C-alpha cells in the first residue's frame, strides 16, 4: 500500500511555517504572563488553550482547584505538581492563571473541564516564579512604587495590591514569616488560588540571606507550613506548587521540602502534568493545526506489517501491536524520535524535554515543508543515490517526519 505524504495529511500552524521559532515561542514563562508581557501564544487565553492539548493531568488539576473553590467538587487544598524540567508544569500553571483571571469566559475551555466547575467571574490569584524573586534587592512594582522582598510580600501584593501588602509590610521588610491570621485578612474569605513555581531553587538562594539567628530559607519553610495550614482549614484557598525531580540541579532543596512536608502529614495531592504518551499529543497540538487520523492509523498498520516481515535485526518490541499504537499516537513523527528526546537526551541535567522537542520539531517541519518538492512527488523513478541524499538530510520517507530506520 502506498502511504500518502505527510505534506497531504498534516497541516502545520502558520507561525511554524513562517519561521517564528524563537526560543520565547516555546519558553513558557509564568512571570511574563502575570505581568502581561508574554508572547501572544501564552498571553492570550483563547490562543493559549487552542494550542494546548487537554492532558489527563491538566484536566484533573483544573477539576481539583476550581471544583473546590466553587464548591462543586471535593478537591485537595494543596496540590504538588511534580515532574522533571520541561515536563509541562509551567504550562499548567499558566492555564490556572488564565482561568482564575477570566473565569469560564474562555472559548474552548469546555475541552478541559465541565464549565459548571469553573468560576463565573475572575477570582483572586497569585502566581509566582520563585526563581525571579530577589531577597536582597527585592522586586520593584512600577505602578505603585512598592518593592517586595519575600514570597509572602509578593503574594500579598498580587492578591490585593497596596492594601493587602500593607498588612504584612513589616514581615516582608524584615524577612520574617507571617502567621495564618495575617494571611486570612489578606484573602478575606474570597476564592483564592496561590501558585508557586520552582520553590526549591528559591530555597537555595534564600539560604544565603541571614534573618536573626536563622536564614530566609527557614522562614520560607515556616511560611509554607502556615499557608498549608490555612488552605487545609478552609474551602476558599487552594495552594499549588511545583517540585522538580530530586535528580535535577536543586535536588538537595527538593528533598528538604519533600521531607519537611511529608513529616507533617499535610493534605496534599501529587499530580504529574503529562505522561510520556501524552507528550506526543502535546507536541502535535502545538505544531499542527490538523492531522489526518486515518493516515496515522494506516501508517501504523503498514509499518507494523513491514517490521514483522523484515529479516533485519530490529529493536525489541517493534513487531508488537503496542508498538503500532505508539506509531499511530506519535504520527507524523516516529516514536523512536520521541524516545530519544524524552528519555535518552532528557537525562542531561536541566534539559527542557518538551520545550526542546518542540523547538527541534518546529525547525524540522519548516525545513521539510520548504523543501517539500524533494519528497512530495516521490516516484519509483527516484534513484538510490537521490533517496540516499534525501535520507542523509533527515527528510526520510514521505510518510513520516523524520525516520531514521525502516
């Protein structure tokens, strides 16, 4: 059976073909979204959710957070997003921010949740990329002239601007953790979500700042306990935070936080934003506006038959039906390419696996579609020399992007 070319079965997004593949396009930054300065693909909620694949992890996260806050579902007051760098947690945090700031008024949001579980109006929210905090110089806010120096100072400012910040200004300037009573006054009994990204990284920087006979890192841990106590004691606050793997660069601090929290038996739920299989769909949703599902199914069937009939020593498992499912799920990319990027190369410290895959695939797609005349009209008259040249350029066979083996 002659398989159709990917140039006929897949339509890349316009920005990919236009070459708009700068690092910022695939580098989701929570701070920029909160400040309103992110690229449109992240800043505009409609565009953001259109380009986002509805993973089971994200759907569960939205249900847990907003179902609890609207009183329509029993959700956990404390949620930890735990994954390796580049595993999708920042993307999920941005999703929470957009929903908190826009309520159910986002086109296409019903792909991710029952709209009855989403607030019908914006709610209070604070979302902080902890690596952007500066314990010494602080974070200056031009609109009011206020400088925040701590995690709690920034949270208060984001929730209630100058009025809320004034309630703990002394604790912020002295770098001393406030108690739950002050936090209650800041939240005022209103539905609130607090999102903290990269706590372990911030903890390392905070160790260098002395506070009396302790340091800021100890004060941060004390504050996290107060925040968790308050979230567990009420139904109008959900605390979401991220921890990377203990094998990542800030593994020591990650382990410290894990042990401290587990020792206190907090009401915490651990979620992973995406599975390895879902990464296929995350990448495809971001890069293509449409993919022919029947073409994916046919390619999987034909390649499985080819593998079974081959006398070449092929990798283990590629002749099994489950491998055909992987081919169908990853189409138009070959699953071995995903394995290379998400498992083998991902072992490199700090490698942003999903982001790295997106950037690489975006370049490959643009190159292939701009060079489609090399493969779109492939015919039996193509010489072995010509085919060899094409393969050497990683264009591969026209039914996959790109293939490195038969």
